[in-house]
């Protein structure tokens, strides 16, 4: 029985990596700006989520939950860098498939702050400025 559950977890993790890994890596890279750290964050997030009971049966909301886990694993690095700009908010929406209310709940920002950061970041991108 144990081999089967290990195989199931591995299969779930591989499937999620194939389906969501690229977007999650983009999110983590936007947040920590270090490819090795981003890869480690995504790998540990997917493995931890796949190890939860019933994880393989989850079909909806997988990307959003994995994005939350990636963000939470990156939060310490973000706090240390003093990074609370639009880049992380845009990345959560773009790569994590979260709406602005979900981003507000996750980050602790108010919904109005998230909307403002999104607006500023998208405006800066449209003008060709680097989103900080």
C-alpha cells in the first residue's frame, strides 16, 4: 500500500509540474529574482502539496493553491528586500490565476491597494518601464 501511495504522490507531482511548473517558476522568479531559488521554491511547493491526503483527486483550483504556496515560501525573501511593489501583485494575478481579492487576502494588502498596485504596474509596463 505504501508503494502505491508514494507512486500516486509522485505521479501527482509530475502532472502538476508539467501543467503548472512553468507559470509557477515565472511567479517565483518574479518574486525572488534568482533562478535556483525559484526552482527550489516551486519544487518544494509542488512536492508538499502532492503529499497532502487526497491531493491527486483535486482538479480545480490547483494553480491558485500552488501559487499561494509559492508566494508564502517567497514571503520571507520579499520582506527582507522590502519588496511590496506592483511586481508581486501582477505576478500573482498573471501566473497564479488569482483575482485581486484573492491577492489581497494572501498578501494582507487591502483590495484597494492591490487594485492600485495592479493599475500602476500595468501602466508602467505599457509605457515600457520596469515594474518594481
